[in-house]
């Protein structure tokens, strides 16, 4: 009888052990966007942070040009682990983007490793000579 009871309890517990949330496996996700210097007529909307199918964090925000002129910006993502240490990202370079008048563009970054759970996107006005 004890063997039967043990087998039933083990059988009921195994499916529960197999289920786990992404947050429990990798930690809570955070995303933030900061503007360096002055970038006129730029609005940031709709931040989204989630895990993709491969278990890597993805952070996206929509950059909106609220002016009637072309807007040139540069942006870069910086990823951090749960303890606040920056995760090495070889692609951590400034990315130049132009946003059409009254237009928008998504700025999306995928974490460089499963350790990265916190993304900070930095945005600045593009340098004049590089447009």
C-alpha cells in the first residue's frame, strides 16, 4: 500500500515539477530608455520586454518623430545581469537611425546571453557629419 501511495504522489508531483515560469528560471525583466543630451521632438512609446522562444530577453521601444523634419538619432542597448553587472555585448555600438517626419521606428534589442535581464537603451542626437 505504501508503494502504491508513493507512486501516486510521485506521479502527481512530476508534472508540477516540469512546469516553471520563465521568471523563475531567469529572473524578472526590466527595461529602461534614457536620452543623452537634447533630442528635440522625440517621443518614446510602448516599451515591451519579454523572453523570446530561445529564452533570451528582448526589449523594444517605439521612437516617434513629432516634427515635420527628418530626425536623425543614434541608439545603443546595454544589458545587465540580476546583480547589475554589464553583460559583455560585442554589438554594443551606436546604431544610426533616421525617422521620417511624423514617423516612427521600433528600437529592438535581444540580450547577448541568458544572464542578461535588464536592458538600458541610450539615445542621442546623431552627430552632424555622419548623416
